[in-house]
C-alpha cells in the first residue's frame, strides 16, 4: 500500500490521527458492538498482533476511497463513513476473513518499533523547538476544529434522534391502543364463537339423539307394518282357501242335488240338463229352493266382500309403509348432508325436521 502511504504524507495525515483510537480502545470507539465483540474474542485467542492485522485490513478495504479524498475528507471518512460501512454483518465478516489472511511477523513488528523510536528521538534532537511547537499547535487546532465539528454533528444527530424517537413513541402508543382495542374485540369474538360452538355441539348431539330415536321408531313402525302386512297376507290366504273350499263344497253339493233330482220322477221334469228350471215352473208351494244352498251362497258373498276389504286395507298399509320408508331415507340423507358440512354452516335441527 505504498500509494496510500504517499497519499497520506502528501496530505499531512499521520498514523496517530486515525489509528490511535483503534489501538487504545480496541476499535470500541466507533465500530458496532457486534463487530467489537468478534475483535475482542479473536484478540483473546490469538493475541494483540491481531490488532495490527485488523488495522491493515481496514486500510486495504478503504484504499480506493481514501486515495480520492483530501485531508478533511480522510479524517471524516475514518470518523464517520468507515464505522457505518461495517454495520452490515456480512460486510464485517468479509473484513475478518481478510484480516485473518494477513500475516504479520512479530520480529518485523519489533524491528519497526525500534526504528520508530529511533526516528522520533532523532527528530526531537534535530527539530527546532519553535517549529515543533508550531506544528503541534497546528495539529491541536486542527484536532480542536475536528472535535468541534464532530460535537456539532453529534448534537444535531442527538436532537434528530430525540425527535424521531418521540415521534416513534407516539406512534407506538397509538398502535398499542389500537392493538388493545383489537385484542378486546378478538377476545369478545372468540368468546362468542366458543359459545356458539358449544351451542352447535349441544344441538348436534340433540340432532344425533333425535335421529337415532326417529330411526329406532321408524324401524319399529316398519317391523309393525311388516307384521301387519304378513298377517293380512295370511288372512287373505286363509280367506282364499276358505272361499275356494266353499266353492268346491257347493259345487259338489250342486252335483249331488242334480243327481238326486234327476232320479226323482216328480222333480226330474222340472229341471233342464244344465240345472235351470223349465218354463211354467213358479216359485210357489210346489217348489222351494234349498235353504242350505241360499245360506251358503250368502256366506260366500260375505266372504268375498270381506276379502276385497282386506285386500284394500293391505294396499293402503303397504302405501303407508312405503311413504314412511321414503321419509326415513330423506331424513337420514339430510342428516348425513348436514354432518358433512362445517359446523358454522349447518342448519338447525328444526329446519331439517320442517323440511
């Protein structure tokens, strides 16, 4: 970095003007604390030679910017720009990697120390006291001006920071109030939602119980109607058998009557071959219909009428059973559909029953 050394000499920049605070405070005066913690940890591990490595790494990293600045610009760069440059963690990590890669021999450091002490002693012997005091006075004046400027900048920064912090504090308080209000609203909404959830849970349980009860009742009703239908079928079958038996008995009795009448000399001429009475035969005393035949025919008609009524009741019962089965299927489907929906979209039990 000979070009940087020449540039510093040309502008009257000496090492103590920027590096003294680095060595005296271990870089804590200006640089961010997170970076300083790393420096202290490495110094404790590797020794104080790392301070020289860090100083050289800082100069190498800022070399291009420093070569373009004058006396005031260089001092301001070391004072303001350089510390801000390493606020970013990735940036100072790269700086540490560069510093650890720089090798500085302890023997050379000792040699440079002896040369520097000898040079200062020689300059002190040869230098005119007036010139030395004049130069020192100039340096102190420049340092005083620099410190005053830095003090003004810090004062302005302090005022700006106070105003900014006060504004942020007011905004934070307003935000806190808004968040408190929102929190209360959210808590109220949560409580209401929990109450509604419990209500829906209770209603859902009632719905399940009612559905189960209705299902059981429908099953019982179905069984009862099935038993009634079976009984009606059994009765109809018995009536059919009785009717058929009566028809067969009447048929046999009619055949027997015809046979007997045909063998009778007096009654034979009164009937034709197909069982009808001949012309001229009245219903007087000479001929009376068999009472047993009339009663049997009347009983047969009654049984046929009773059979028709029973069949009609059977049809009506089957229709009612089919209607109940249809209603049960619709109710079960509606309950299953409502259970598949989210709890907040389900209909109440009364609405399902009304449908």
